[in-house]
């Protein structure tokens, strides 16, 4: 996952740069002789930071979900190592017993809380970094 996980993010950022690069105000800046570094710092990066923050915040629950799935199907961490995948897998085996049902419910709740928390935090960071939300009052 570490070797190929960054490819989607790199492709997404490249596509966003191509979209923003060809906007009218960037073409006008280039025609007026503005340097490439200044165009990148003033016109491209402010719009990319919020999108990158949101994608990074959502990739963490994705990685946790991948670990849970891989461990759940038996290809991940050994059983003696604590992980959400192992806890959910062991809880699945015990779900038929009414007194031991909590061993599936609590890890599932933790997984849900972690995923939702990263989503909310990512949205908050993305909103804070979005230049469209910063209105200057004169």
C-alpha cells in the first residue's frame, strides 16, 4: 500500500494544477510577465492547499479501512498483534454469543468514530485553507 498509495494523490494534484493553470487570470499574469514562481505561490498553491488537506485527511481512514479489511480476510497482521482488523475479526467469531457481542460492537464503533473524526477534521482544515472563504473587508 505504501509503494502505490501516493500515485492517486499525485495524479489528482497534477490534474488540479492543469485545471487551475489554464484559467484566465493565470494566462493574463503570464502575458504581463509575472514569473512562474510568483504565479505558483500566489495563484496555484492557495487553491491547492485546501484540496490537498482534504484528500490527506480522507486517506488516513482509507488506510485504516484497508488494514481492517486485509486483516479481516486473514492476510494482514498476525492474530497476536492488536489492530482494529484483528479485533473485528475476533469479534465476528463471537457475535453469536449474546454475552460476548460487545467484542464486535466496540471495535466497529471505534472504527466509525475514527473515520468520521478524520472526515470532519479534514473538512475543517480544507475550509480554513480555502482562499474563497477569506473575504477581505475594506
